[in-house]
């Protein structure tokens, strides 16, 4: 692929700056809806079972057209095609980016035979563990980052599909309390440990894997080979650890894109082979949409363009994700890694510093919980933070009436952000004020500015297929932002320095050698060493 233009090198970028300057002070969502009764129809898009309502964002037709022009000038489609074609778009690691191959039908990609061979073996193993006759009741996944967040989020989201005799646990933190508290009450004979690590070198995972093995042996466990399996690209290291059963994958699967690979083993054990295939099929449907749909109707592209508008022109530094479904309570954490580790970069693919902002902070909570915590700030705080609501139409196994309450809450929050409440309306409300000055002061506190943007994503039901589609949409949207910004979304050098410094500090706990350390680190280390059993 020939070098694509970076967003700020395009004509569309300057057009967008002009549009922003002209529209900024005047754009009002309430007016926009009043002027265009079909605004919802004009700014909502549907694909593969996801309805994305963008109409409550601070955009008009001119802005959307200019954003689409930006996509064209940045050769977004060619960049996307290069990813699907397996070109080494992860330039700093000289790797292809082919997580899409993991969910493609047999024959679609060059690595297809290998991918499907591993998938079939992994699913057969998952089914054998799921069989109550296996005696396994607890799956303990030991992994961190992409080897934890994706599978943990999916297992939580699909709780209703988990075999009733199984409990699936996730241990990530090197703080050994995490493992200790998880293992309380578990029996080695009923427990299967899945050691999930792309590299099989990650400090946290290796430390927990060793502690898990000690726990297993010192609590009467007999055959570690039957109770420890590994999911990794580093089969040699897993076998060095004493694990015989290993499910591999290739280095072209990034950690945060790996739940579709053998890293998805705990998901497959929890929901079974057939449903795991449905998860993959849902993701593949979104892959096809992203690859084939025109940019004007392409969901990941439209959402990515909106993200760029919000971040680079409106200056919004964060995005709050509010899934109105308890099953999706770990989605914000998963998206934090997906978006912030992918696009939290300050230089482009050629190593030049960029002069614009990149990844926003992604954060959030399941609705309605967030409403009783930080929504106050979203409505009346000094910063404008776009909110992404995720609504699921069907109640699933939940109570239908409670589900309507949940949905009404989500809709109402989006409405409140947009409509706000005027000073005059607040002044007309009954209060305990004793003077007109006090009444006015209270009315100022009770009024809402409104005109605060939100996006609503609506899906029919939460099941393996729809979840797969939703997650693949988020992956591609992250790709779109990175491609427009001209950055490499597939490396993560920013986590390396801390790891190196940690390895340098560890021996100093024992040696007490503080040489060359700054006074803050040295003094804190000295205090931490007091009472250290070593
Ligand atoms: O430290 C960051 C990171 O490399 C993530 O990108 C990755 O998902 C995580 O660590 C875990 O890595 P591994 O799967 O190799 O243990």
C-alpha cells in the first residue's frame, strides 16, 4: 500500500476546522431536532443487527460529509484492505494484523487450515472439560491485559449461557490476594487452570501460574498435566513450565484482539463449542460489513469519524461508555485496553510527533449504576463528555418490567443530556427559597446546560452472535481512528519502560542498594523495605 495521508495533511482537515469555527458557538441539538423532524433517520445507521443513533451528536450534514471526505483523502479503504490482506501494518514490530482471520470461514485466509485446526482441537477440548463427567467444576484463567479482559468480559456478558455446573474465574493481578481469594474453597481435583499469555513471559501471569501450581500440589492435587493447560504463541515456554496441553496462535494476533484465538478457551468452556462458533460468526459478519460496505453506511467508519470530530475538533478528552446491561459491566474496562493501548500514541507510523490529540480516555460503568455516581458531572460538570449508551431490546432471562425500567433510564439520560433544563424552568420550580436572590441562586444550581452529545447503540438481544458483532465493530472503529491519525494501533511500547524499571527495582528490595535512584523512589523503597520478610 502506498503511503496514506495523515489526517492533518488533508484538505478535509482544514475544511473541518472552518466548519468547527463557524458552527461551534451556534450548534444546538435542540434546534437541530426542531428544524429537522427526520434527524434520527438522517443520522442513524444500521448494520448486522446494530443500530447506531448518531443524531444526538453535535454534527450536521456538512460536517458528516467533510468527515467522509477525510476518510477518502486518508485512503482509509486502502488502509483497511491492507489489514485484511495481511500486509505488515504493525510497522514497528513488522507484523501483519490478522485477528479477522480467526473468525473467517475455512479457506478465506492463507492461515485458514492452521486456524481451523487449532479451533477444532480447542473446541473439542472445551467440550470434554464441559462434560460433567470430567469432574471439573472450576476454571481459573490466569492472564492479564488482553489475556484476561476480553475473555472475562465475554464470559460475564454471556453468563446466561454458562453451563450451570461450572464457575469461571479470572485472576490477573500480581497481588497474590487475587489468586488466594479466588482459590478459597476450591478443590484441586475439580479445578482446571488455564495459563493464558501470548508471550508466556508476563511477570504477573508467570508469578500467579507458579503460585497456582504450588497451591495445587500442596492441597492434594496429583497430576498437574491434567489440571494446567496453556494458551500461548510460546509453546516452548509453556512446555518448559511443565504444561503438555497447549493451544497456540500466531504473533499476528495482538493481545487486545486475541479473545477470538485460543485465548478464548475459557469462553468456549463456559458456553460450549457451538456458541463459541456463533460468537466468531457474529464478528465475521461485522468484518464483512467493514470490508465491503460503502463508507457512507459503514458503521465502524462512521463511528470512528465521529470519534475524530469529537476528539480533534470539539476537544472532548474522554468518552464515557454506559452499557445498560449488567452483563456488559466489564465492557468499559475491555474498551479501555482496546482503544487506549491501541491509539494512545503521540508519534505517527514514521516516528514524527503528531500535533493533534489521539486516544481519548475511555471509562464507564453499567447503567443504571453510573447514574448514581458520576452522571451528576456529565450533566452539570464543567467538561463536556460524550456518552455512549448501549441498549439491549430483549430482556433475556431478566424480568420484563425491570428491563423496561432499565431501558427507560438509558433513554432518559440521553434525553436529559441533550435537553437540559433552562434557568427559567428551574426558577418556576417550587423551592424552599425565602428571597428572590436565594430563588435565583437555587435556580442556577438546578438548571442544566443541555446540548451534551451522546450516541446510542441498540441491539436486539445479548447473545454470542450479537456480542461478536458488537466487539468486532469496536475493534474496527479503533482501527479507523488509528488509520486517520496515521499511528500504529498495534504496538504498545508505552508499557515497556515500567516493566524494565520494575525488573531493576525488584532486586533492590533484597539488597537495600539505593544507588543511582532519585530521592523519592529511594525513600519510598526504604520505607517499604521496613518489615519486609526478605
Ligand atoms: O503489558 C501490556 C501487554 O503486553 C498487553 O498488550 C497484553 O495484552 C498483556 O500485556 C498480556 O500479555 P501476554 O498475553 O503476553 O501475557
